[in-house]
C-alpha cells in the first residue's frame, strides 16, 4: 500500500507540471490568435471599435442594449490602464485567467470563478 502511495505521489510530481505547461502553452497561443483577430489594423492595440466589430461573445444575453452593456463592461475589464485601447499585454494577462490576472495586478487571487473563461 505504501509503495502505491509513493508511486502515485511521484507520478503527480513528475507528470502534472508538464500537463499544466501544455495547457498554458495552448492558452497563450489561443489568446495570441484571438488578439490578432481583433486587432484589425495590426497596430498592436485593440480599439473600442475593433473590439465591438470583433463580435466579442455575448451569447445568452437578451436585448441588444444588454449585449452592448456587456461588451462595454468586458472592454473596461481588459483595458486596465483606461487608455481606451487594449494592448497585447493587457489582453494576455486577462486571458491567462482571473487568478493569474489578479496576481499580476498585485491583488489576492481568491477562489476561481465558477465557469469563468476570462
């Protein structure tokens, strides 16, 4: 029994880091692709117009006004320096997940939000 426990712990220590690294690589690559898709003019920033033209998700939201409000809220969340454009750094920090973004901003991460993909 003890040998099985030791093997299990060893497997977790050796295997899990590579699994998480692949997950991080995938997330980063996907976030970079999405940034490029939204940055229509290729200037390295996503303007408000590009963000709203990029059909940023608002599925499940009822009225057009509610969709617009949600998109504005998401833009404000991503635009951490309030310069009315989203840099690749701001976008990547958010897309890495709420825990990592909060940590990068010097805030306590807290528990992850259920169902969050931000």
